[in-house]
């Protein structure tokens, strides 16, 4: 167990930290932007005129992806359903709209390169992982990405020794369902009350609170917001500002 001193907030008796993947541990913005534009283009080829609305739906703005947008934090199924609603709004039947979007997503997949290759670990976060492990804190990963993409990311960058427990989202279990975090804590043999969650979206914080975790750290473009379970929110500039004590 260790104490994580975050300035105005101090977390004691922490045994594990569970990370989000895309946008938190992995630098995925460029890949997601390209994937979003591919998906929107493929749907627009079948339903002309929808591309601008779909890009806004996915959170793709010029050459950036909104960190709290649908593409960044939603599962594949959630993205499919949301895009299909736009297609259905043109007058097409729901079943046909969903099938059209699923076909377009598959075509976009074929046009995209291997995701793991283009979503490397963020160096500062990777360094923080090593700091946590040196303090005997266990590491887990919970992602809105598919289980296969999560495992491919760990395989490609040889992160299994650092992150022994990792779960992706499925159609029946995804963020912010607290069962996903409880499952991860069980695999790490720790209590959620002794676990911190680090992510970049409100869904990570919601999941942490619903699972009665010790708290959550939400990475934003300007700072890191801290949401303890029993104290007012606070913030720190970077992960490097966190001090660890035995």
C-alpha cells in the first residue's frame, strides 16, 4: 500500500491504479481523427450530405478529436447506434440504417492501419506507471475500446509485465458500468476502496464513484482534475506533481 500526495488531496492505503487507454495511456488522437473521417466518408458515400453532421457527432473538428466526444469515449456499438440514428432520420428504416452503418464501419476498418501501431504510450504516463510499480502499486487498465484492441496494444508495446490486468468493453459491459471496475479490482485482488482511476473523460470518474473507488483523476488539456470519494474536487498540473509515500 502507498500514499499518493496530490497537494490538497491525499489518498492513503492505495493498492492499485486503474488507467483508461485512449487519450490517457495511449496517444490516440491522430488515429481516432482519421478513423472518424473514414467512417463519416463511408456513410456519406451511401447517404450523401451526412458527412458534416457525422464529423460533429464523432467529435472530429478539423484535425482534432474532442477528448470527451463520442468517438473518444464511446464504444464501437455506441458509435454505430448514434450514427445509425442520423441515417434513420433521412427516412430509412432502422434495421437498414444500422446495417448500413455497420458495413461502412467495416470498410473504414479495412482502410485503417493497425491501431496499436499508431497509438503509442504517452511517455510521461508510462514513466508514472514505473513510479507506481516501484511503490508496489498494482496496475490495471479499463478501456471503451474492444478487448482485442486492448490486448493488441499491450502486445505491441510489451506492456503485459507492467499491466497484468486489462479489460476492454463489450456490448453487455462497458463504461461507466461500475461492474467493469469491480471486475478489474477482483482480478488484481484489491478492493475498489483502495483503487484510484485515471482517465480523461467523465465516464471514468462516474465509473469510479459508482464502484466506490478511492477517487478518480481526470486528465484534461490544461490540468488534472482530482475527484476524491469524500472530499471536494481539486487539481494538479501534471502527474509528475504526485508524490508517493510508503
